[in-house]
C-alpha cells in the first residue's frame, strides 16, 4: 500500500464501514439560508456513534488490520479527545484492550466516555509529552498505535463522511471542514476532488492554534510550542502531519478564527440547527460567512460538523455572553 | 363539532398536516438505555419547524378554519414563547397578519423568532394581564384568537406528534410528556389510549409551577397567582384549561420536578442525544428515571421532546454547574 491516499482508499473504507457507522443526516436552517443568501448544508457527524466522525478512521484502521490477519493484542493511541473515544470504542468492537495517552487538559466528558468504552487513560502535562509516551508504548510486543490523523487508513476513513454527504447532496459549490491534525480536512478534500471537482474546499482553524496557517505560509510544517488555549479543543493539535500537509496545501482557501467568533457561531448553530455542536466545527461557519459575503448569492455550501462532545466548562464559556442578540444577517431580502 | 376531543380529531389533524409539518425522527442513546435498564425513545420535536411541536396545533386550527371558509383578516394569540412562534409562522403561511400578547419575561430568542416570522409582539408585566388583553383584542371584527392549548383543534394537532411516534416505534410501555397548559399532554394521552392502550401515560411539570399537580389533588383547576420562576419556561403556564384538565385527570402518574433536576437532565440529554433540548422537556426525564427505577428492566419508554428554543440566559443557568460529573446510572450491568 502506497502512503499516498487517493479516492480508491475512501471507496474501500466506505465498503468496510457499511453497517458499522451511521449514515448521518444532512441538516439545514431555512432562516440561516435566508440570512446568508446561500444554502448551507451541515453533515451532522455529532449524531455519529461516539458523537464524532473520528470513529470512521479508527474502525477503518482496525478493519484493514483484520483483513490482513494482523489484529494486535493491545492498542495505544494519543488524542485530545474524540479520537480517544473512537479508538476506545473501535478496540472494544474487536475485544482488544486499549490505552489512551492524553493531556491533563482533556475534556472530562470525553475522558469519561473513553473510560466508559473500556479503555485506560494516561494523562500528561503537555501534548508533546503524551505523544512521546505513546511512541515508546507502541514499541511493545503485539501492540499497535492508532495515530490520530497522520495515516492513510485514518484519512481515508474520515473521508467517508464527505463522500456520504456528496452522494446525498444534489450540488455543492464549496465544502468547509475544520483543521486539527488535518485528517478530516484531507479526507474531505480527496473525496471532494473526485465527487465535486468544481467545488472549492476550504479549511479553518482557531487563531489561537494556527499551526496549519503558519505551515501553509512557510511551505513546511510548523508546530506550536505550547498547548493552545482555545474553545475549539478538537483543533488544538500542535501540528499537521507529513501525510496531511501536502493534501492541505491543495486547499482553495484557509481561515483563522478568533475565540469570540468561535463562541458566536457555536451559539448560533446550536440554536438554529437544534444540534449540540462542538466549537471545533461551529468555528468553520466563520469561514462560511466570509465566503458567503464574497460570493454571488444562491450557491450551496457543505459544512462538516465534526462532533458534539462538549464539557460543562466549555458550555459555560460558550454561553457566557449573549450573541443571539446579534443575528448573522449578511443579505437582506429584496 | 363537539368540544370533546377524541382520536378521530387527531386522525383528521394528521391528514391536514401531511406535508405541512416535519415527521420528526425518534432518537435514542445506547448509553442512556444501558444506564436506565430500559429503552428510552425520544420524539425529537425540537427538530420540528419553528423548533417545537406547537406548529402542529396552530396549523391544524387554521387549516380547519380554511376548510370552513372562515379564515379571518387578523389573528391574535397569547403565549410564553413557542405558541407565539407557531401562530406567527402559521399565520404567515396563510398571509394573515398576527399580533402576539406575551409577558416582559418572554425568552428574547423566542420573541425575535416570532417577529422574524412577521408577527407583532405586545408585552405585559404578567401573564394574566396578557391573557386579559388578548381576550379584548379577540372581540375586534374579522379577528380570531388562537388559544395556546384549551381548544380541540390545538389538542388534536399536538396529539399528532405522539401518533407519529407510536406509528414509528414498535412497542411502547410508558409515554411521558411535559405539562404547561396541557395541550401536548392531552393530545398525547388521547393518541396513546388508541394506539397503545396498555401503555402508561405520565406527565411532569416544574415544582415551581405546580398548578396541574395542585389541580389534580384538588379535583378542580387551580391557577398560580404569580409568574413562576422556572428554567422550564414552556411549562410556566398559570393553569390548565377546562378542556385539558379532564383529560389530564386520566393520566397514570404525574411528577413535580425541582430546578436542579431540570438543569441536570437538560445537560445530560443535550450531551447524550446531541440535541439542543429545552429544559421544559428535559424535565420529563426526571419522571422517566423515577419510573425506570421502579419498573422491571427491559421496557420501552417514549419521551415527547417538545422543543429547542432556549435563550442565552437559560443556557447560562443550565450550564452553571457541572452535572456531567454525576452520570444518571440506575442499573449496573450484570
């Protein structure tokens, strides 16, 4: 298997995952569509098993190992949250014990769910320390490390969410996804280039965790030196990967979003879609709004809603100020 | 037409509303099912048009007037929120101007949506004052008052939500709905007695707005003397109606729920179902948990999720404390 991920890997992942993950619905808000002057479709992966798209990559990874007769006796992984739950859940499906390496700042609700699926959690002060510890643990006999994003099975698995959405939506002019390590964004881009080659593919990350943006400007991978402080905890990854970076370099546009905008859009998307949506994906709507205002009206955008696992502290921070008093109105009706 | 609502009225409403309202999905959480020892199904009316079941009654009312050639030139209504949006939206469908009489404590987000649908809002200090003002306004020529709950068309319309759910669910042993004025609860009971005659039908209201509970104990309608202070703003109605009360008297059980329990279950249902659920309906889960602990395991409950229109102040209050640290575990697995 080549290290380059292409559309055939996503097709193969679709077959492997059939019946194992949910085909999540596409949702929209007529009011938001009117305000934006465009139709905005949301692929609701918050309604996915484990509450996030991450189960797609982790299950695809283990299904491929099973096909090759290479299932291990122990699984290890490192994650800021949703990947931890995904690996814990996927490992449990195969009856394999799992240990998750994470930071002390991990969302308590994501940690509780991970332990609820039967995995053991090890906490470290910083993400680089957790990443170093998992690399050592992965050397043990009969142990396999499931990386959070920088692997062809993970990228291909995450790409199935966009592939489903592009099969279900009639016509899409622009596709938006958040960027943490770049797994979802890379899979989305590869699926989009095949199924909707005319569509723009656009990424977004927190301004407080702008490693991908720095990397795109530098033309090489730049890593954050400290744990970023952002509501969008799913996008707090310190750096993109060697596999995801060249794919992310093919994006049509990329946005950095500040914390006020992240809270603003989380409030509005929760309110308009009636979904419990993570800041990590609501953030992407700031990019959609910028695109919407600069695009002739009447187009269709697809937004990848990555998950809905939110701690009480995050909910408190999201709802501290009242942004519902300022509706996101871009166009006025004739 | 008799003033007594029966199942044929709900059937007729189903026909009238076909294609005009959404057939909302039934959702469940495998984790919650495991914790409760029962299967808990949620009829997700937060995903309904206007974000609440109330559109069913208001549209049924106007469709019936249209059938009789009696559509008015002006519509008035009184409401603590969701009925206001429902009347505003339904009136707009028929191109009829609407005025809504409400209190100054109305949820700003519900008021904004009501105005967004084109209605005019008049605010009063207390609910009885708003109710008195709408009664005067309703006397004007060519004007029709759409009552919030105490009317056969409203009760029958709201009953279609339970009818849909009972058609979609295989087997239901107990059905739970919140009680404000009793429209949803009455419609649910009538639908349930026909489609699932063996099922228990159970209501719940805030302890801080316990007029229905007082009325059931007194055997006559008791009204609250002041505007109640509760997170469950959709159940803050001062009294049930002459039409809904005799139906509510047929309930199998009824619960009063305190404010901590209301916040607790709103957090947990938002987290587990990934839906933006109002405290008014999350409240009902406290009754489900009491039923669950006193019922031999393995049964199926249906919970009517009434809506998802929540102000920033309510969200702030709901998420002030961390209840996600205390999972609602009733049964431990063998």
